[in-house]
């Protein structure tokens, strides 16, 4: 379980999210992010692991903290 940051390499915008399975191909979800991926292409996004979590509760709390 990880908290990650997906960065648009074209415009520098970022998305903070969580992934229970730490799938390296998963860039995130959400309408705005999906539209951006369609517009710029997956190759223009970078995913960086910010933190590993040991429980779902910790994962949820850290995602909220990092977004804020």
C-alpha cells in the first residue's frame, strides 16, 4: 500500500493518490487526471512513490494529509 504522486511532465501539475496494490502501471483515477492522460499521453506522466503504509487506515490518513 502506497501514497504516490503523479506528475504531468508537460505542465507540472500533480495528482496525489493511494494504491492498495502498488501497481506500477496505475497513474491514478479521477475525471480530470484521465482527461489529462488522454490529452498528453501516458508517456508524459511520472509516478513517484511518496510513502509506504502498513494498514488501510494509515493509508487513508496519509493520503488526506499529503493532499492538504
